[in-house]
């Protein structure tokens, strides 16, 4: 469905839709809530480490990728469940790929954090 809004009004509505998506995910997905807690905890922890500002920025931004990956995974799962609640090998494959996106993102962020802490 194409939006009838243009300019700044479209941008304002887009922010609203984005907030709705984050809110719906937070309410319905325990994994997303766990990721939020993980990211907030890690963000607080990094302030106690003696690291250069650039490292801190990289570490904080990397946490956003975990949230993005979980949102993508939730979108995939929601679409699959909307198509059919029945078990299907292709549905499983799509959901497993979404889960792999999250896992690889978390492992990448962990590797980045460990690397930055060790070279600091």
C-alpha cells in the first residue's frame, strides 16, 4: 500500500511506523527483550573499561547490529507465520536462516569487543 504522505509528513509517519514495529517486537518477542537487556548491560559495562573513544563508539554501534538482526529475524518469522502456521520445510529453513543471522551477528560483536579490549 503506497503512502499518500509526502515530505516531512511522510518522514514523521515513517518514524511512527518504525516505533510501532519496535514496540510490537518488544511486547511479543522474549528474545528481543533479552537482546535489549544484553545490549544495555554491555553498553554500561564498556564505560568501566579504559578504552579510546573510537573503540567505545565502535562497541556501542556494534550493539545496534544485534538489535537490527533480531528485528530482521522477527520480521521473517512473522511473515512465515502469516503465510501458514503449518510446519513446512521451507518455513523452517527461512526461520533457521533468520536465527543464523542473529547468531552470527552476536558472535561477530563478541569477536569485535574481545579484539578491541585486547588491543587497547
